[in-house]
C-alpha cells in the first residue's frame, strides 16, 4: 500500500527538523518520486548533488520555498527530476550497491592498517 501511495504521488515532502537517515525519502526515490526535503534530513547532500528533488531549510519559510519551487517547476524539468530520483536510488541506496560500498570501505580500512 505504501509503495502505491508513493507511486501515485507527484512529489514527497519531508520538512523534518531531524532525520538520521530518511528511509521514507529512499522509498520515494525507489519509485521515481522527487523528494522535497529539509537540510536536516541526513541524505540531503545526495539529493541535491543528484538533482533528485529540492532541499531547503527546516523552517516555515524553507518549507514554503520547497512547495513553491515544485509548483513553479516546468513539466519537462519535473520529468528529469523523476528520472534523477530513480537514478539516485539505484546508484546510492539500492541494497547491492550499498553492500558493495561497505565492502570497499572495509577493504580500504584493512589495507590501511
């Protein structure tokens, strides 16, 4: 049911004051839903770098900017952001990629010792 809700969403908004990881953000990315988040969601840098959504401050003004930016976004750009959202998920958060990244870090750590 949750995946269906995400899949039918135009965007996912999470104006959180503190979010260690943001699993709901990753769930949205997995189904190509752009994310509109605060800079207090710990994966905001990845979202911004991959252009998988918009990031603003975690206050009323920032949340207002998030929604307004999305409203003002042209349809072609929205489609590009949707594609970026899925790509962000696949490259950064898909479980096999995450395992590969973890193994690489562990190997580098062992070699450095």
